[in-house]
């Protein structure tokens, strides 16, 4: 595929990625109103958030493995279709049970989009050229992240629209993505015999869900040291041990354990897990810091994260262009890990009185580090695995990054709550304000605008100090990611795309696809259509078809 064809194919991928990002960000500011309108409880609020994250994280490896076995374009369209169904169900929900179920459906679709977009990119673009297109991914990420909360706030505050449109708004983009993928994405299919590992899939999903439910609810719905913790962690570990036993004995495992014999895959996986803990665990509470410690509105809080997003966009674009030109990538992984660690360390110095200019600089430094690190971890892994395992390797990295983010968010959230309670109790005692029997901490997030001036200052100070603690705790995880990155061996970037490598590995002399017909093959072979006309991979191994 030439540059123009790749850009056309990416249009559908980017529409899908935008939908996946928007699904999480547009609802953030609307959730309090949604829960109030449906008459639901605080625990329901938690499940509306957690259910999508659970479904997305747990299904990423399944989508990745399916992309190694089946038609990638049809899988992408299926994930977009599931997202549409989930969005419509959520928008028409009149009770919280249906809303939670619809969020699970949305999460499964978002898991497919998260895994498959990068898999398809690796299939059509050689690793050496991937950097050229990193900026487009960064731009979509930035727009979806920044615009989501703003759009959500406007929809909720507009009387003739309301919160239901937070779910409906993604539907046109998803439908557009399905159409664009059908028209522009053309991949050859390599037929192969398929055996689905249903038992392994069940064990992986069940084990991961048990651990994610524990990290999401522990410290809120039950104590960290409780029988619920013992049941969920013990059950989750047993299920995952059983999954490892099964995966090592089936012909087509969901997660091929053999890929961890590859040093690059193992180290990039460890680094992705640590980056997830450090980045998501630290930054997810920045919006709360802006609104409570600094007293900003939800809309302004969304805009205040712009320096970090711009730092990520610029660094990923510039580093990607240089990597494509030079073929050297390890230096940017190391530099990204160093800069990310420094950014987290600097953010550990903030408080309620930190000037926004200084805060913007710290966030930009963190964004620059993340932009150089995250996408290039995927590039390093994709470059060093057989084409038949591209989907599994890519989804494993996404899975562990999401897993790290979930664990980090939950654990650091518990730290935040405890530190806020301690600081508020100390502040109220120092100011001579009576301390409630349960301590100074509140079970719900306070509305600082409605607090009397002395108490407001105590709350702002407590959230400022507690948020700085989170970054201080996140920094060592970034430092450990640096250690993992240092030990990755730099290898030359391949100059052939995933589909070309697949043909080589299958022993085929040429693969003829509707979107790219080699000149020397055109005279001998007539293309018979693109991958969208044949959704399966069923017959004799390694027979390339259009």
C-alpha cells in the first residue's frame, strides 16, 4: 500500500479509536447527573465506571488472538457494531441495571478497537515506517481526551439534549468507521486451520475479572484485609494458574506462552505494566485536583490537562519521524522513561498553591516522556515477533498496560482517600473546628464552592498534598520501567509489513490483494477480492488468497 492508500485505510481506524476514547471521556462529567436521574446508589456509580473497564481489559487478549486467526477487518467492524449496540442500550436505559449491562457491551467493543487498531497498523505498515503515522494516533488521542469532557459538560447542561446524548454521540462516528473500513481497508487473507481455545478464554477472562473487581472495590465496598479480598484474589489466582496450564497444552492458545521466551516481548510487557501503574495511577486524579484543590470547574479542569496532551502529541510525532528516518529506536525508549520519571517526580512537589505555569511545565514534561515511551514499546515488540503472533503480542502489551492502570488507579485511590482524611482531621483540629466522629474525611467528594471559607481552605490543602503523594508513589514504578527498557536489545526495524512477513513465513512467493497487486504478479494472478469477502481461515494452512 502506498502512502495515500495507508492514509485512507487509517481513516476508518482513527474513527474507531476516536469512538473508543470518547466513550470513556465524554461520560466523566455526566455520571453524577446520570446516577441521580436513575435514582441509583453510590455503589452503582462505581459499577457504571468499573464495568466498561473490566470488559475492555479482560477481552483485549481475546481480540488480539482472534486477529491472528480470522479476518481483521470483519473483527474491527464487529467491535464497532458492539459499541453501537452498547451505546444505544445505554442511551435508552431507564434503570441502572441495564445501564451497567450496556457499559459491559461497550467495553467489549472498546477492547476490540484498542487491540485491533494497532494490529492492523502493523499488518499494513512496515515497522520502519510506523513512526510517520504515530502523530495521527497522538492527534486522535489528544482530541478525544480534551474534547470528551467539554462535549459531555455541554450535553448535560443543554436542556433539550441531556445526558443520554453522551452515549448517542459516538454512534455516528462508529457507523462512519464501519463504512470507511469497508471501503478503504484491503488486506489479503491467509487461510489456515483454526481451533478456538474456549476454555482458556473463559479462564483468562474469569481470572482477570476477579482480580480487577478486587482492585476496583477494595477500600470502598469492603476492607483490603477482608474475606472478600481473600475470595477474589485466591479465586483469581487459581483461575489464572489453570489458564496457564491450559494455554501450554492447546494448539491455538489465546496467549501463546512461547512469546514470553522472546526477551523483547517479556521486557516490553513488564515495562507496559509499570507504565500503566505510574501514568494512569497518577494522572487519573489530576482532574479531581484541578476541581477541588484549585477550585476550577469541570470544563476548565478538562482544558488544564492540555499541556500534558500536547507534550504527548509532539513527542510521539517527532520521535516517530526520527525513528522512521534513522531506524534507531532504543534511545527514545530510554529517554522517554527518564523524562516520565522526572515528570512524576516534579509533580510530587505540587500543592494547592502551585502556579499553573509551573504545573503546566511539569505536566508537559510527563506528557513528553509518555509520548516517547508508550507507542515505541509496541513498536519494539511488533518488530521482534513472527507475523503469526503480531495480534497476540500487541494485545498482551495493551492488556498489561490496562491492567497496570486499573491496579494503580485503585491502589493510589485508596492512598488518596486515607491521606485526605488524615490531612483534613489535622487541619480541622489546628483550626479549632470540631472533627466528626468518623474523622475529617468525607465518603463523597466535597463541593468546595459550597463550603465555608475556613473549611474550604483545609479541603483544598488536603487534596493538594494527597495528590502530590500519588505522584511520589508513582515515580518508582516509572523508574522500574526505565530499568526494564535499558535491558531491551535494539534490533534493526523490519522494512516489510506484517502481511508481507506473513507470506514469507508461510513460504508463499507472493500475496495478491485487491488493494496492492505486485506488478510482477499481476500478469500471472488475477485478484479475487479483499479480505472482507472471506471472514474465515478454515482450510489448508498458508494458502494466500485475495
